[in-house]
C-alpha cells in the first residue's frame, strides 16, 4: 500500500477528533443533566429527539 | 467570567440580611449585557483572518494560472514576470543539470500548443507524462537545455524555467474506462 | 451525580435515550464497515495511460476521499441546518431554534475543520503541496470555516442570550452564502483552480468505488445526526440549567428575605418591649 503515513494521519485525525468531541459532549451532557430536573430532559420519556419548538418560554 | 451555561452556580450578590436586598436574578439576564474581552478579540481576529485570506487570494494575480496557449500568446507581455501555467507533460523526460542544479526537461502541451520546460528541483511525487501539472516560473529566451534529447519539442527559441510544480489531478475514478484529454499533435506554439 | 429520580443514575443523567443509543451503535458499525470498504475491499486508483502505457492515478491516496468528500457534503448540510434554524431564530424567537442553530454551527465547524485537514493531507502526495493559496475551492472553504468560527466566537461576546441569538443568526445567514461559492468554484473557475471538478456530477466513478463513497455519505450522515442530537441536548440543558439556576436563586432570595423580615420584626418587637437584644426570637 502506498501513502500509508498520510492515510493513517488523515483517518486517524478524523476518528480521533470526532471521537474526542463525542466523548466531550457526553460528559458535558452528564454534568448538566445532574443540575437540571428531569422535566427538562424529555428524551428520557418522549420518542421525539429533543423537545418541542414551543417547549420553553424564556431565553432567546 | 461566568458562563451563562453555569448559571445555577451563580447566586446574585448582596448581603443576605442587609436592608437593600437585591432580588434581581442577574447576572444571567442583565439589563446591560457585559462584554467578554477575550471573545471580542477572537471575533476581531477571525475578521482579520477572513480579510487576509481574501486579499491573499484576490490580490496576487500570479495565483491564477494560464493555459499553455495563453502563456505563449502573452509571452511578450509577461516578460520576466513569474506566472503559473497548466499543461500536460509529453512523453520523453530528460534529466540533467541546469545551472548546477538537478532538473527535468520536458515539453508541456495543451490542445495543440507546446512549450518546452526546464523544471529545476525535485518534481512532484506523482509527476509523469500524460498527467497535467501546474508550474510556476518565468519565460527564458533561448532553447531549452537538452533540446536534442527531447522528442517533439516546441523548439521555438523560448523555454519555461520553473521551480514549483503541483499535479492537477483529474476527477476520473473509473479505472480502465478513464478518459484523457487529447494532447500534443506536434504543432508548436507561435 | 446531581439530582436523579430514576432508578439508575448512570442511565438517566445523560443526553442519551434508547433511540440515540441505537443510533450510536449503528453509527459505530457503519464506521467499521466503511473502514473495511475503504482499506480492504476497494482497489487503489491505478490506471494505465493510453499513450505512455505507464501506471498513473492517485494510488492508495484515493482512500482519503472516502472520508474527505462525505465530510465536506455533511459540512454543507450542517451549515444549511444552521441557516434554516437562524431564520427560525429571527422569525419565531424561541430558544429551540437558537439551540438548534448553535448545535449545527458547532458540529459543522468541526466537520469543516476536518475537511480542510484531510484535504491538505491528501493534497501533499497527490498534488505535491499541503496548501495552495491560489485555489478557489480551498480559499472559499477556509473562509467558510473562519466565518463560522467567528459565529461561535460572537456568541461568547455577550451574556445576553437574546442578543447572542440574534447576532449569531445574522452572521450565519451571511456565512452560509459562501456554500454555493465553495460548491461551484471548481466549475466557475475551471482552469483557475487546482481542485478537480465534481466526480459524482459527471458520473466519473463506478462500481465498488462509487458504493464506498456512497456508504461514506451514509456514515458521515449518521455521525452528523448523532453529534447534532447530543449537541442539541447539551445546549438545551445549558439553557435549562441557566433558567433553573435563576429560578432557584429567586426562590433562595425570597426565603432569605422572609428570614430577614422575621428577624427584623422580632428585633423591633423586643426593642419595643424594653428587653436587651440577646433575647430569643419569638420568646
């Protein structure tokens, strides 16, 4: 196989960056989940991915 | 600097027993939002970077490249200016020393127009006849070194002296069915 | 770990759900299959030149394209979602749109950065250069990356979530205009760009190579979906934590105020009765 070093670097960076980002998201989500009542975490019960558009009254 | 996302850890200030107790749930909803200097600097840095990239792209005419026919046509106008030229190397490479440096000599072609090239320095890893390249260099008056060993050269009293080569790869991945643009019928540039 | 009413804290204090876990498993499997397709089952790009009879092509470097091209397409998709959500921010003004836009912008920027890096690593052996300043495709992609980096930085310049959302939405809608330039640059500036033209658009790919590239799109789409979902939920929790914290602070203040008033009234009553101040409250 030619260009092995480039392939390892390219694929390795992609898998490494995306994997690290995914792990950080999961950890951040766990930390935040502990500070928020379950009523705000609809994905625990509801089939929908993340709550409805009108699910909140304040903010932006 | 508090992060809005860390809101629960922020408790509005003031003495718990003082007479002027502030019930306003700041700082998460301040009337006058606070600016964050580091973030502002980051935004400015990004803006500067965008402008720099655009200037770098648009401001340097040599970043664009000519077809061989254009380069030949504008030879007088280009004079000793550096420019980029794209074309397909013809079969028959000659390796020799030019001005004491290792070089490869070949003929570049686009359509029916040819130009002889002396490329000084290491050629690209995937450089070979039939695969288009973009070269950067200048026109030099006089025949290319090693002209006698070159098949089908332009031999028009000029040659390109280049020192930067990148391969312009095509977009065809069909293996044996790949089509290559016809090149080089032996008609030299005027 | 924090407040949890479920039976298993580890499974309830997360941004995961049964469906997102299934999506995660499918995504990991797809990544593994893509690896096998890209490195084992497909052939390197080697062709025989019709004139010279010599081998030419990208050789094994072509295997980089199975990740580079899908990431680029998913970058467009993520930024497209961000643009649509930004319109929602400006029209509907609800946090749902802002959290969606923010999530899409962040994940899109991660993807866009990887597109630049993998393109650069592919370009070194195939083009003979890590980077070409004159290449229009590269420059417009870099500008896209920088503009959305600016979008993310802009969101941090103020503590006011409303301003944050509105300003970011405007920037996203401007930045996304660069996507057609990125995509069409290789056609509009043909012979002025080193980057090759579209392969799929001109049907210059076939068989297992085409299937692997297509499978790359599916895999990158799954990765994008998983990341978007979890980044959205993190953003949603950040907003909820903010509001929950504010509500808790207000309740705490009210409680403190009540205590203070009780203490004050007790003190006043004691002074009125001529007692020394060290008597027990309410006695």
